[in-house]
C-alpha cells in the first residue's frame, strides 16, 4: 500500500481522470446527518479536495472522455447526478430506470450508458444536453457495461440472466 485516504462512509465506485491527477470515489453516508456524496481525491497528495452531494445510494461513477464531467448512478433515487469536475458542482440530475447501478462512457464522450437493474434496461444519456436519448430493454437485471473501443457495441452483464447481451449502438438492436 502506497497511500490510504480516509473517507466518511462506505466507498463504492471509483474513476480516474485522464491525467490521473484526480480520483472520483462514490461514497455512501454511514449515518445521518451525513449525505451520500462523490469524494474528489488529489492523487499527488492523497487527500480529499472536494465532496459533492449526490442522490441516494450511489453505486458507480464514470467520466466523459475529456474528464470534464463525472456521472454518478444513484440506485435509491433512480437517477444519475452530473458533476462539473472543474468546479465540483452538480450540473444536472437525470432520471433513468429503477435501480441504476452500472455505467460506461462512449469512447467519443458523446454518451454515457446506464444499466438499470430494477427496470431491466440500458439508458443512453446525451452528455451535451444531459437528456436521455433512448432506453433499450435487455431484461435480466443489467448491472455491468462495457463499450467497444469504436463505440459500435455495448456489452451488458445481467444479474439474473445466463448471458451477456450485446447492443448495436447504430440500431439499438439487442442480441444474446
């Protein structure tokens, strides 16, 4: 262990910015009156430099391609919190399906995909407008996502299915 950073609450998902100078950690509050939040860690000093309050029961975090926005899934409030990483302020809250847990960014930064386990769907958020572009039903409690390097396919793991679904991003068709 090279360093350890104390956080208030249980840490969940983590993402590094492109230059690896900041780590973004989703943290669940241990008890009221603390709030669920996104901890911003300076990797050089191994210290928390900001905390941003997010929705209830945050699970994962992803950054857009330029690392200018952090996206946090909030399973308890069924939404995604969009954070400006330059100012560490909330820009938007985007409603998605029930129990969003997994997330991945498109390689060109134009979209963030969200797996909503409770609704069995994957949502695509436009990173310019912060609006939902579409929802694709995959069933089986989707939890994990990976986007191909060319952005043409989304691979989706599902908690209650014995398969990986593949979404064609040009047509939104699903295959198993």
